C-alpha cells in the first residue's frame, strides 16, 4: 500500500468555475486545466477500494484539444491507450490484464475513429457492460465459456474517451436509450474567442511542439477512502438538478460524483473525503453537463 504521508509530486491549483489564467505547469493542453483535472481524478478512482473506476467522455467542437489531452495520459499505470479497437480485439489482447485488475482505464482518444465503419454501436454495448455490470462470460474464438471463478467479481474497467460535438449530437438519443451516456461522466466545453486568439499566439511561438505527458503519482494498490454521509448528501443536491435536466433518476451520477470526490481525496494523500474535496467537485461539475460552457482567459 502507498505511504499516505508522502507528499504528492503533482501540483494542485485552485479552480475558478469560469476564469483561467494563462497556461500553467500542470496543464498539458492550453486552457484545459479543469478538463484535465476531471480526467486525473477519474484515473485516481481506479485505485479506490470497492469503487468502480469512473468513465469520462469529452464532448467539444473539433480543434478543441480533446484527443491530445487524452493522449497525454498514456504513460500512467493502470491504463492502456487504444486508437483502433474492437470488443473482440480488447478481449483477445488484454484479457489477462483486465481479469487481474491491472488495467483500470482504457484510453480511446477519439471514440468515433476507433472502430471500423458501422461498428461503433457494437463497441458501445461492450463498454456498457465493461463499465458497470462487468464481464462474466465471453464466447469468442480465443476465449470461451466462464472466464472468472464464481467467487470473483465480474471484470470492470473505466473508459476515458472523446467525440466531436456534431457526432455526439447525431448519436445522443440512441446512446441515451441504451444507457451509455449515464455510464460516463459527460464533460462538455468550448473555447472563448480570447482563448482561441491566445492559443494562436502559443502556436506561432511553436510552444505546441513541446508536448509533455501527464504522469500521475498513482499507487500500486487500492486504498479504502471513506465519504462521510453529510458530503454524500451535499452531492445529492447537484445530482437532483442534473437528473431533472437529463431526464434520469440520477443514481449513476450519485455513484460517479461520490467516487470522484474519493479520487480527489486519494490524490491528496487522504483516506477520507473532506469538504474541500466536495467543493472542488462542485467547481468541476461546471463542465459535467451538456451546456458547452466556454473556457476563458483571466482578465
């Protein structure tokens, strides 16, 4: 188990709901600090005991840094990066690592481009099971019949992916009906005009040619992180609002948001959720909706 007293290598920055300063040392893609934080904490949930790894889907217009941001997490423990994949290929190539829990999250930079033409719905149904219910039986050429013992939990794994806004709108109703959208924390955003101009300056100075991976100080084993009831109640007030707009019961959102606060706490070397963790979650929920709020530079 990781030494919980050891200081984290990563840097935490206080987050304001709308205003962001210029590129910071922890932000890989210019202007995407809060989006990056959501992915980071989702990855931490893979190391919280008895918690399903939280899945995240970024939705934004093209040229918004979605794929590049996900790519920058490729060297973190507990993750695999797949640009092209099918359910058959995932089971064939990663079965043992999934079964033993070594893979906590699958990173797919662009969900729409990851599958052969016309096969995306097959992948969605596969990820539906992998994210929540878990996989118990597989019947393929390589693996047939019961794949885990009766005394073991089903195989589960989180998904971190993205899709352009237009493509999302085309598939939104269908994916909502099959429950995929509620299984992922949907993160939407756009760029303000000022941020676009600043990014252009960043590119003209060729700073975009110096990408760096985002590597988190993730533990080797899972840790129990508790969440006091009063904080779960506080999260519920935001779940109620989202559920009304989403047209859902909000049960999955409650589970996901609680897990994210546990991931936040663990990232700060704590084994219990605090009020500050909930406050940070609430700030990040600014983008966990379908409102495509613009990221802006500080004045």
